[in-house]
C-alpha cells in the first residue's frame, strides 16, 4: 500500500471511534429498556445521525494525515467508557495507549481525568483517585514531551497564548496563566465561530454532560491557542465527536426524567438533527473540490514519476502529493512546516514539483519559482514532465549537507515553460534560459496562463518576450477578483520583441474562500497578504506564437 497505508489507518481510527461511541450508546439505551424516559429509537436514531452525517468527520480524514490526533480517538472513547463503568484495569490499558500517541493525546488524558472529577457529583473514592492519576499522568507527559520538543503538534500551547510562540519554562507558563487568566478566555472567544462550527453538528446537548464537555473544552482551548488554522481544519476535533454524542444521549436521558421537560427536549433534539443536516448539506459537497485536488491525468503522471525515481534516492516533493512517496526512507515535503531547510542524504536528490494540483501549503507562484531555480542556478536535470508534474534530479556537491530552498526563489520571474497552456507545449533546447512555450495548435486559446505573481498593491509593469505571426493579447488578471487589470494587443512582430504592459494593481480584492451561509459558517484561514496576479498570452485561431520569458517589475508602491 505504500503511502496509502497511514491514510487507511487514519480512516479506520476515526471510523472505529464512531462505532465504539455508538456501541456505548446502545448499551446505555438497553440499560433503560424497561422504563425508558424517551423512546430508544429516538435517541439512537439521533445519535446515529450525529455520528454519520457530521461533515467534519469527512473533512478530518480528507485534509491531511494526523495520526497523532486521529489514532488515539478510539482509545479516548474506550477510556471514557471504562471510567464510566469504573473498570480501572481497562482504563489503565487505554490510558497507556493514549499516552503512546504523543503530546496531543496526553492532553486528551487530562480531559478524561477532568471528566471523572466533574462526573463524580456523589463521592466515589476510586473514581476520584483514578481521575487524579489520569490528570497527573497526562499533564506530566504533556510537559515532558513539550519541553523535550519531541511532540508532533501541541508543544508550546501556553507559549503560543502568552508569549507569542517563544519558548518558556514550566514555571514561566504557570506564572503567566495565574496572572492573566482572562487572556485565555479572550483567545477562545476570538475563535467562537469555528468552535461552534466544529461542535454543533455533533449535537449541542453533549455540552451539558460531564462526559462530553471536558474533552470539548480542552480541545477548544488547545486549538484556539495554536491559531486560527487549528480551529478551522477539522482533524483536531476527531477525538471529540464520539464523546460529545455519548454525552448528548446521557444529557437527554437525565432531562427526560422530568416530565415537564420532555416536550422541550424532543424539540431540542429535532432542531439539533435539522441543524446537523444543514451543516452536512452546506459542507459535505465541498469535500471534493476542497481536498480531492489531484485529477486523473496528474495521478497517472505521478505514478510514472514513482517508477522512474530510484528507490534509494531522496525525494523532495510538493506537500500536496508527497504522500505518494511516503514509503521511501528519505522523503521531505516542500515547503514543509515553517522551514525551507532540507537535509541532503543521498548523492542524487529528486524534486517532484506540482504547481497547480493538490492541497498545497504555498501558492502556485512559489512552486513556479522553485522550478525556475532548479533549471537555472541549481543546474538540476529535468528527467520527466507531464500533466503538470515536474521531476528534476539534482546532484549536490559532496560537501553540501543541507539545502535552504528559499535561497533560490526569484520572485520577479516565472518560467514560461512551466506555465499552463491549452494550445502549446514547452520546448527544451539549450540552457534553461532558452526554454520556451510555443504553439502546437491553430485552434486558438491561451498559449500561456497560470503565470502567477503574489504582489502587494502598487504600480507594476509586465514584460513579456515573444514572437508572433499575427495579433495576440498579452494580459494581466487579478486572480482574486477574476478581473482583467492590464492588456496590450500585439500585432505580428517579425521577430522577437519585448512587450511592456502597465499593471495598475491598485484594488484589493478579497481572496476566494467559502464560509457558508449565516449560522452555518466558519472563519477559514486567510491566504498570504497581497493580491495574486496572473499573466496570460491569448492566441487567436490560425496564429502561431512563442513566449520566451515573463517578468513583473514594480514601478511604484
């Protein structure tokens, strides 16, 4: 299975957590079989709806691979169930498995301990003792992993809230939390829209239960502290939905014992089910376009790239498609998480760059710049290209032990041969400075598009070297606004000429992002500052043309 195996494990983990939660719910309903406060079919059906129709479960497994969060999800449900029925040996087993999943999972164990404390309204010495042990074990493991900087995701949460992400000691963190407790509340309040979006489809009644609220609160605080992106992408909440649905059933049972509340409770359940269905109707159709972004032809090209790259060579690949190479010993994503430095482990390093497909952490202009640098100053060899997939082999000097990819960015130049084309193809002759894009069809269309530049507001000039047998249009578009902001009509050139197009980038268009209708929206992560500009060259039917280079220079801010 190669790189697909971890994804399948993640899928099974989320699925197992939901199955275990529903099995627990069925047992709870059977315990009330003789005199149920509400019909079992009503509570069971509502619970099944909350688990199956919740759109964020599908988003969680579609976005990325995060086994540190998804793998402990079934163990969290099992640990809560063991604590609920006071099965302390089983609880110890699940607690150990949770701790083995890392620092994020350790915070879940703290939440389970808090659940035991809150749920013990009537003193139960063994449950209180077990809850205290869970809190201590989870907290100490979290601190240990955090300050050894060995954790995959949650390290430095308090530092993120209070110290802007700078490293702090445990004593520093305790001091700032005690001295500024309201700041923590403020951070969570800022993310209230995303928190509600993540919790609401699982049923708000779960927040009224000691078996749903603590873990939801811990995850909400962690994700709010870590930043906006952690409260929007759903994978961080994978361990919450099962306990929240179980908590909702327990809350409904408790409230239904009061006859006067049964009518209100039935209405709340009905509204909650409608609410979940609307969330699903709004967000489930988005899964395909949002996350499944490698088309069939690109997938075939990537399969071929896998076959031609030696199995013992290091691979640096675009983040959106790097999973296909995950079975290799040395594989790194471009750009990675916060750093552009990559170690050099083998004599040959293969770069697999896909600018226009996949779930990417960078915009297409950065990937295009890397392609230009590979062919230019890095003197890498182009070994394969097809359907937007580019494979370069780089042979670093023997003394080089690492590579800082950012040193090779050339933000003013886009390699025309790496852009998209509907009526042409790239030509590779001589040094990379001479590579070009030329027409292969007389049907008419864009000889070059997808030549992106990310720029702040200001006055620019687009410089395009080309030759044409007839009239062509050299255009600059604002990709955010889908608006033409500069164009020059170029007649037959009788040779190579440089065309200058004024580009007044003076209007800030909002970036395209989907937030949903009122009441069913989130606050998605904003893209980088600036405006995305796209250079295009349109060729009418029966006209041939060649584009040699594209540059964008700033005239005035």
